[in-house]
């Protein structure tokens, strides 16, 4: 069965996994009818984010085309993006 993740905007550097991923599994990310494959660098739970590119400490985490946080450490492509490696900087105004 193909594992999928959703990328909402071409600006996003993360995608949301729609199934649990195990380290080493390939996930297909869909955006505007195009598909790209990524390999999970670690286990990633359903509903959590996978990095689509290397994100350096201090860089923005972008989801829905909007900055939702900041990397607290370097995050490699394929790694799980969650509160252990990013800071919430999202503010509703």
C-alpha cells in the first residue's frame, strides 16, 4: 500500500503524513497533481509532519504556505518535524 503525505502549498517545507511511517519507508507527497517520493529518516506518526528539505536551526517551518514555527535544531530531509525540534511561533492576529 502506498503511504501518502499532503503538501498544501509549494512554499511548504513540510508535509503531513496521512498514515504512520516507519523508518526507511517511502512516502509519496502530492501537490497540484504532481507526486514526489521521500524516505522517512525515522518513525513518524499519522498526522505529524515530515521535512521535505533540510531545515537549519532558526529557519522557518512552513505549512499551508504560512510560517508555523522555527527549527530549534537542524532537521534533515525525511525527519519527523514536531515539538522536539521546532518552536511554535505562530500567532493569530
